[in-house]
C-alpha cells in the first residue's frame, strides 16, 4: 500500500464498515519525512531537533510502529499538529529556534517538489490533523 494516513471516527456502530468510519485520508510522506529533513538540514543538531520535535521523530521512525502501523489519539494528535505547524513557521522564518536553520531544513524537506505543490500537500495534511484534533477522531499512519 505504501505510506498512508487516515483520520478515523470512533466506531459507534459495530455493524459499520471500516470505510464508513474513515473521515479523510492522504499520503503523509512530508509528515513522516519531516524529522529526517530537519536533521539533514541541520547537521550535528539531532539532539536539538529531537528535543523540540519528539512527535515528528515518533512518526518518522519506523521502529515506533507496530506492524508498520501507528494509531494516534487526541493528545498525541494535538502535539503532532503543534510540532508540524511550528516546523512550517520555522521554515518560513516566522519562528526561530536557536541553532536550527529553517530554510535549510525546508530545502531538505521539499526535495524535488515544486514549492506551490508541496505547500498544498502540507496544507492538506495540516487540515486533516486539525479536523482530527477538533473532532476527537484518531489518526492512523501506515508505512
């Protein structure tokens, strides 16, 4: 299947199918790649990145998944959303963390994607995470 992210509502009716409970879905590649890109764009700053972005590290590290799947609930979703939004602000130089180069991280993160297309993808991921956080849905990440 490849990398995939689903926002799933709590299953109220045990007779409903899994598909009926999926609120939204997207390929989460930028979300999963964010921690690695931050480290790549900031060589030697892994501990600083780890300190400020533990949820991005968690979703970007394959050994944190059970059978290539990770399920996030309300608190974890809110932390992940906050870190994702903070990373985007840092990349746009709207926020700063001493010792981290946001534009360099962005270059490593975006790779070959055109900026407009990449930003639309990031917007879509952020919107799904916001919806999950606001509605109490869970997020399911698949590698």
